[in-house]
């Protein structure tokens, strides 16, 4: 079921698109999958026949295979991020991106690039952050510990912040102005939950859009593929929830609501082609 945060009341406009879109792909040892993801994104077209995604940026997070070269050959810009960290890879890619809108998607092929249009449509109609919700993941696409950890983290966010969070899926789109206002600090697996909690606290218009979720095309998951991957991701997410709780307790109320009160929201007409 599609849900929206309290501040977001518009409906998505499927026929419209944003002014300039940068796709951000954090990747580590995804040589068997990255080409498909990049080419699929670049193949997306608006109703006017123009590219939906203007640039694809791959953050090569210390790959030991030829992920970076394959990404370049497929038409992506590649930034090398040798120090491990999911959030760090995303952050570094954002720093060299030029789009007004940031589309985050993993490089393993689990997310369907064709769902990007429905995510981006929300931004045209006024949303500032859109989360791709994995409602019915394909068998084998998420391990049992992943599902339980995701549900626990979402439950905690709903209890602590009363935020309508149903999934911490990595497939998401956000306006750059909104991203800049979030003051993102996590550089590991707490990246996704930090983005959603901070967006809620600042009163951003947040939409949840159902997306398809498949088993990865090839290779082994950096999270569910190993015991330490599952433990590390879980600890990172729960640790970030604890830090956010403490940070928000110490933050002045007027600072928490500054984004909405200062009307940083971009005029929707500026991002329509």
C-alpha cells in the first residue's frame, strides 16, 4: 500500500520528469551486474523521447574486480572510494554529481531501473524524498535476517518518531536541496535510516512508492552473503537509530523545523521539462 508522510498530499504525475537527474550507484565487486544497471538507466526515456536519467555516477567502493572499467565502458562516471562504507560511497558520488535530483540505486540488479519513473514522478508533484518500498520481494532477494532487521528498524522509527516508515530500501529519489538540508553524517549502513528519520524530523514531504525487488543478478551480497555482513549492517542501522535519537533530543525544536519554516522547497515548476 502506498503511503505518504503527513506533509505530503499531492499525487504523482507519471507524465512529468525532473530537470536534471543524477543516478547514484554505490558498488563493490559488481562486475557481473553493473553494466545491466547502467544501460537500463540510460535507456529510460521521457514521453518526449529524451533521456530520463542525465548522468550515472558509480562509486567504486574498493572493488577487487573490474567493476570500475565496466562501468566506464557502459557510460557511467566513476569515482573511486577505496575506504569501505555504503554511506561513504553514496556521499562521494553525490559530491561530483550535477543533477537537481538524486536517484539512488544499488548495482546488483535487485532493483528494477524501470521503477525510476514512478519514483521521480512524485518529485514533480511536490514530494522531496521518495522511498522505493519493497512490498513483495522475490524469493531469495532478501534473507530472513535482512527482513527481520528491516522490520525491527522500521518499528523503532515508527515508535520513536511516529514516522510512517515501512521499509529502509536503498532505492530512492530526493531533491538536491532536500538532501543538502539533511546534514547526512553516516558513512556506513546507517545511511538509509538516517535519511528517512532526518527527512521526517525536518518536515519534508516524503512519499513511499512500491517497487519490484528481485534476487541479485549474480555474485554474492555484501550484507546477506556473510554472517559478518548481516551483523555489521544490523549493528550499523540500530546504532544510527540510537545516535539519531540522542542527537534529536539535544537539538533545539526551532532548528529541527527550520527546513520547512524557511521554505527551502523548490518551486515544482522549475523541475518540469
